[in-house]
């Protein structure tokens, strides 16, 4: 991380746009933030659904697909799931993101709503750090043809339906193992504090240039998590399944068939996050995971 100073003339605000009830609950916080920024002569844009369900009027509005083209910075209010969705949607616009936590854990949305205005002012004054997070690019190949391709900030997960599935894993063209179990998590460092963590995977610092492969309930206990270079090409072939799917950040899933191959690489794109200058990753872990 390095400290930078950047002026943001235009800022977008995006709430938990897919949940009208959640937006109504954070209505006051969203209104306070929008008015606070406008009082600083900042051009404020609200994501359309955020403005509608939070009943905020008098501000520019744009769809999630368009808002990134109109602003220099996006502030996301919600939980980590909201940040994951917004980050993928705005990836082509190359704008930094700030997260205000109105969810549960808040590994990605690290600002507290209680003191957001004070901290946002410090960020706008240049007292912030810039951090880039890697993404995964994954494609699903069926009978030699690509049937889907997508990005993930947290993880790409191959998961069984009702029964165990059998997978073959290759890394950079080298056979690694055949695995029977409930599936496999392929995680970025960001995603190692998500599903991967609950499956017994390692926590990787965001600066670590690596990808974690974490088996889900493997039938053979010697199947353990492994970490490989972020430049690796990971191929997962479905040998035997009754039912299975692949998911991207847990927010999109595609049904799979026996013989399908999922190919995962580091994506060319990155996500940029801004943190307050006092932000410490290890302090965040201590708080979120209740370490002593």
C-alpha cells in the first residue's frame, strides 16, 4: 500500500441496491452522506435503485452499469456481498471504491457507518491508502466449447448437489490429484476470509500474489488446501457427478455436466480500494474474527 492524494470532483453512492428493505433501513445514512458531499461542492450521483428505494431526491441518478462512467470515486454502503457485486459491475470503469459497512463482517466494507462522515472527509483530504485486489477469470468449457466466462473477486467454487463429485485438478498442465468430495474453492487472497476460511483454508494477506485451492469436505482427509502462484493456470475437470454447479463470488451459478472443465486464471483487471490512512489489515482481522 502507498499513501496518495487525489481530488474527487464527482462521487457515486451505491447502497445495497438489490434489497429495497435494506435501503430503507439505511435511508438516513445515505441521505446524510449525499448531502454532506454536496455541501462540499462535490457532484453527487446516486445509483438509481438506491435513490428510489431510499426516497432520495434532488440528486443525479444513474444505473449501476452507467454510474462508473460519471464519477471519480464510488462509495458503497452495505456488506461484503454488495461490494463484491459492485466491484465486478464497475470493473471496466477503473474507479476506486470505498466501503461503508452495513452488513455483518465487513472485510471489504471497512468504514463504520457511525463515523463515516469524519473518515470520508479525511479520505477526501488525501489521508488514505490505495490497495489493489486481484480478480479471477474463469471459463467453463463443454465439449471443447466455452459456454460461460466470468470474473470473481472472492472465489470460483465448484460444488456438488446432493452427492459427492469426483474432480481432477491440473495446474499449469501438470496433473495434481483426483479428488472426491463436496467440491473445490479456488480463492483470491481477498476470498480467503470468506467461504474458503469456513472450509479450513489459509488466510492470505491481500499483498500475497497467490491463489488458494481449498477442498470442500474431501472424502480423503489427506486432500489439503494448497497455495499456488497467481500466474498459474488451474484446470478442474468433472469426472463423475450426479449434480454440480460452479459459482462466482457466490452470486452467480451455472449448472455443470460430467466432462465439463473449469479453467481459472488471474484476471487482467484489478479492483482498487481506498482505506483510511490508519487502516491495518491485521487489526481488521483481530476485530472481525474476535482474535485475542
